[in-house]
């Protein structure tokens, strides 16, 4: 009887100890949440502004090529030569467009990665556990857009 009593006491203490450890592991600390206005950060980025200006310059180059093609085609009357000129300029414009798109996408991806790493680094320095886009949050979170925007080039 005494042995059964000790076993019941040990089981009860083990249960109580296990339950207490479980409560310690599940703490009631709330995560710190920040929000950022990604559109504002991207709009204020000098790298994005430079990329847009570069893009416009390359589009003007393509337009110049098209204007040159129109001028050359208007002087020609031979259908065979017209077809050859059209093919030449079509290939040239397509090559320019593909190069433009590829370069733009690569640079945009690089800028996005830089912005993302800056946000992560700054959020960690400010002890935030989670950063969400402002347009996805109805309520709550500390707005750190201006703090991040200062660090974005």
C-alpha cells in the first residue's frame, strides 16, 4: 500500500513538473510586427529612378531605329528590297527589345534583392519579428517605412 502511494505521488509530481515545463516553453510574449509601404520605398529609390531613366533612353533608341527604317522604306520602290529592309530592321528591333527586357529584369531583380536585404537588416536591428506590406494590414504594426527609406539608395 505504501509502495502504491509513493508511485501515485511520483506520477503526480511528474505530471505537475511536465505541465510546468510546458508552460515555460509557451511564453506569452507577443511578436513585434512592423509594416512598410513598399510602393513608397520603391518610388523613392534612386536605383529605380535611374533604371527608369535608362529604360526610357533605350526605348528612344528603338524608336530611332524604327524611324530610320520608315525613312529607308519610303525611299525604296522594289518589293524585294522592301522585304529585305523590313526583315533587317525587324530583326534589329527584336534584338534591341530582347536585350532591353533582359537587362531591365536583371537590374530590377537586383534592386528588389537589395531592398529586401535592407528591410531584413533594419528590422532585425530594430528587434522586429515580422515585417508586412502596409497595404495588406488593416490594423496594427509599427510603420517603419521612413526608417527603411533613409537606408535605401
